[in-house]
C-alpha cells in the first residue's frame, strides 16, 4: 500500500469525523422551574414563584444586615469601645450564637416574628394582610429569621478582618490628629472591607440554602401564585428541593 493511499484514508476518516454532530450533554434542566406536568406538556413555563420567593427572602435579609452589621462591628471590635466586662460578655455570646443549629433560629423566629410580632409581619399593622397571611408566616418573617441566623457569622468575620489591619495604620491616623471613631470609620473599616465582603457573600450563600428555619416558620411547600411583596406567603428553592426528595418519582413535579 502506497503512501498516497494511506494519506487518502486518513483524510477520508477525518472528513467523516468532522461531519459528525457534537453531542453536548445538558447539565441543567430548566423545566425544574415549572410548576406541573401540564405546564411541561405545553412547553411554556411561567411559574417563577420559587425563585421570586428566594429573592424576596434574601432581599429582606440583606436589608437587615446592611442596617446593622457595619456600625455594630466597628463599634464593638474596631477599637472605639474599651475592653471591659460587658464587651467581653457580648463577644462570648456572639461566638456561642455562631455555633447554634439553624433550626433553633427557626424556633426563635416562630416565637418572635410569627407569634409575638404577628401584627407587624402579617401586614395587619399596615392594612395589607389577607386571610392567607394573617398568621405572620410571611416573607418578612423568613428574612428577619435568616438575618439573625447569619449575623453572628458576619460579626465574627468582620472582627477578624478588622484585626488583620496593620496597627501602624491606626498609629499614623492618630498621629495626624484623627479621633478613634474617625480612624475606625475612614481607615480601619475600608482596609478590612475585602475580608468583610468575602464573609458577607459566604453568609448570604448559606442563608439562600437554608431549609430548616423556613420549615419551622411555615413556608409553603405548594403555592400557585408569585409573591407580591414582603407580607405575602412564599416558598423557596430549598423548600421545593426538600419536598421533591420526600416523594421520589421519575417525573418532574
């Protein structure tokens, strides 16, 4: 067999292989966002209540953290307050709260936000409550509970990030006549901001995936409408995944 024949065989094989379509496996099935088999049969998926519920809950959580975290971290661990017995007690309690199981926070949210503050979390105080949300099991209750859940994590992470700022930066600020609070607010916290943001992203990602506190609060496992506001009933993606694992089937629910 000559060299030219070998060459022609190789070229023919390459041409045959290049004409073959490349099969790319589908890693994500977007039909999981749909509601039922009837919706899947039509090929139209308009039910986004799971994603909207998760987004609403995380939005309330972020608002709570934005209103409390930075000033509280700077006040407690930025060098403004002296190291006295009260601050040591607060620091010890924060360290202990970071290790509490998430379901305990769910019970705390049930007692405080769902029961004690029912008029506020259900919307009765603002005249927007309806029969389905009159018991306080709403988005705002879930968001506040998850905010309490990850707040100790954020404070501990912020404390370590603040302590990692070089002491020479503080001394230089004092040498230029800045007060303790000016040093913390304008120099220490900006220097610790990358570490604080990293901890914030990790804490929010944990809050997105939490299921146990929402189950205790009373998140809906089956819902037909999209949430319209913070006082609406809701469900989230982790709740739906938990429901699917409890009733295995070969079909998408």
